[in-house]
C-alpha cells in the first residue's frame, strides 16, 4: 500500500435515487483535481454510479471505500442487503429484479453489474444470501 | 459543432449550460444504464427521461448535452442539478427519432455500416 494513497469513505442511503450519484460525482471531481487521465475518470464514474444505484435499489444502502494510489483507483462497495442467490445470472445483461417504481425512473435495465465489470480493470463480487454483498472494482490510472 | 450551434440550427430550446461543448456524436435512448454504458463522451443524448438521474448520467458519462424530446419538460430538480454540475440541457417538441435524425444531418454524421 502506497504511503501517499488517498482514502475516501461514502455512505449510500437506501431507496433514495436522487442522492445516489453523490459519491461518484465527488470522486470524479477529486480525480479531475488530481489530474488523472480522463478515460480512467469516466470508467470510475460509470462503474461507481452503477454501484451506488445498486446499493440504493437492492440493498437498502451501503458503504463505499475508495483508495487512490499511484497507479489505480480501488473501490470496495459493501452492504448488508439480501445478497445475490445466483451471481452468474445477476451478471448477465438484461436480467433484473428491480421493482417497477425503479424502472419508471429509467433504471432496472439489468445493465448495472455488467457495466460495473465492463468499466473496471479488475472486478470481484462476493455475496451470501441473507448476509450481503461486497463488490471490489479497480481502475488503472497509469 | 458546439451544443449552442446545434441547438440554434435544429430549433432546440435552451434550458441550462453555456452552449460551448463540442458534439462528436449522438446517443438516443431512455434506459439510464444503457446510456451509461453506451453513450460516448461528447455525445448529444436524446431522451424522454427528464428527471434528476438523467442529469447525473449525462454528467458522469460526459455527454455534451441532453435533449428532452416530445415536448416533455425537465424536472425542477434536474435543472438545478444540471446548473450545479455544468450539464447542458435542451428541450424540443420533436419526437426522439426526428430530433436525432435532424441533429445527425446537421452534424453531417456518416450513416452506420449496414
């Protein structure tokens, strides 16, 4: 772990889709100030926003820990939500358990987890039903 | 071509932003995660979803602007957030296809390969 790494923590409230996005907007602005590459900033923004929306929709909220080091941005999203019974199904494009209310806002297309994986250079998901889910994503910046 | 030039040429109504973003392409669609994953940086985004989440996606995906079609109006919260985040918003009475088509012709975009 680099000594000059930057650590950030965000709490995502459950079921509030107007506030979901605050963490990704904040991280995006910090990455811009640090002069990190625009491509990496875009990847982090998209991956983290999808993660925030997932926490709000499915897990009644959760926590995000970010570490910015010399060569990557690492994000760990953890929740104590219902967990995912079949991770490979949840990872397939178009599969969604989002309620109608969420779909009417334009979410729930079943692209959240696939987008998170697509925009990460490293992606890992661990989940247990009734316990919660932890997603780790890293995006290279150098 | 800038957002302001496109809006003037196509008759889109200005809502927020300075009109100075360069446009390189177009994305049309309403599902936010599709837009998030497939809209490209500097795209003009044509949609009918006028809520605050559209603004969040447009900002994070670095779209040049978002154009609300079919005469729909942006929510007050969306306008406020767009002002804060520097996202350019427009409206048009045109349906999504017609608005996108007009913009594509104006931008002189090459048709896609069949």
